[in-house]
């Protein structure tokens, strides 16, 4: 039976993160994850995690200057100092709240220089991570135009080239489904590289009991592959989060 993690970047987004963690616990989630928690005292997050008993699966590095369109820094040639500062900040925060992983965001970039820069920064991140995991995630071009990582094939090639045992793929069924077609075939092809799995409806990124992708089949496949860790519910609820959670019963 699948277990689920509440992505608190989208779920209960109207609450402060400590209260969102408590809401996720009351709703029956098995874990939580977040996007950019840096404006919150990590002691408050740690207290909420201890109170609920929920593990924090991961968080993201900062995007950079969002006002000018930045969406990550790690593949931006000439911004290595900023990228590594963001990596240090993320792992310091992860250590303070015992988060399992950090998603290192590549950013808007292309070409061989960007690839070289990204690999160099990922090596830095993997050395910095210690016992934690470094995640990279392809984002679809509809939601993140120009993002450096565009496909699971590209991401897996980078992971294989770097060869760091703590560098893994964040496989998001929503992003893969928007751009790569058969999500189950892609998961099976990439499975040995996967460090975390996320999901949302296709194409509207709503709850997984909507859209064109049959998540009952998806979750059966994930289970058959031997995945036992919580799956990340990273969807945008249409209305109150609590009203969107029927899928937790029907899809289990």
C-alpha cells in the first residue's frame, strides 16, 4: 500500500509551515516536504516535525532573483559562487530540521557550458551532502520554459556521468507526463536512479483523482517495482486542501 508525503509548497500553502506540518499530520500523511522554507526559524519547523512524528523528506535550493526570471542557479555559468552559497544554505537548513534530501535547482540555461557548470556544482553538492541525498528534477517546458533539465534521459545521463552515490533523480509524474509520454515506461527505465517520486494530475496539476493519468495503475506499478518510501503529493488543490484529499482513500 502506498504511503504519501504532503508537499507543503502547494498543500496548506495559506498556513505557516509549522502549522501546515501539523495539518498534514492530522490528515494522515506519512511525511512532508517543502520548497523554500528559509524565512522560517528552523527550530519552529523541527518542533512541528517532532510533535507530529513526520519526517521532512526534502527542500529546494533558492531560485535566485525570481523577479528577473531566475529559477535556480546551479547551471548558470558565472554564478558559481551564488549557486554554492545556495547549496550550503540548503544543506545547513536540512541539517537543522533533519531533512533527507535537497533538490538542487538548475535554472534557466542551455548549452555545453551550462552542462559543465551544473556537473561541477552537483559535485560540490554531493561532497557537501554527507549522509543526505542530492536530487535533480527535470521540469516541463510548459511550466518552466528554458529550464536546463528537460527530460529524465538527460538527468539520468548526468547522474551516471558524475557517479556520485548520493546524487539521485526526483521523478515527478506530472512533469514527465507533460513532456515525455508514457510515464510508466519512463519510470521503469529510470528506476535505478530515482531518489524521490512526486505526482499530480495531468494536465492541470490538480489532485491525482483528476486528469488523464490513471494513478491507480501508477501506484500499482510503483509498488511492484519495490518502492517503499512515501510518494510526494505535489499538486495544486482547487480550493481548500482538506476538501481535495478524497484520493488518499480511493487511490490507496
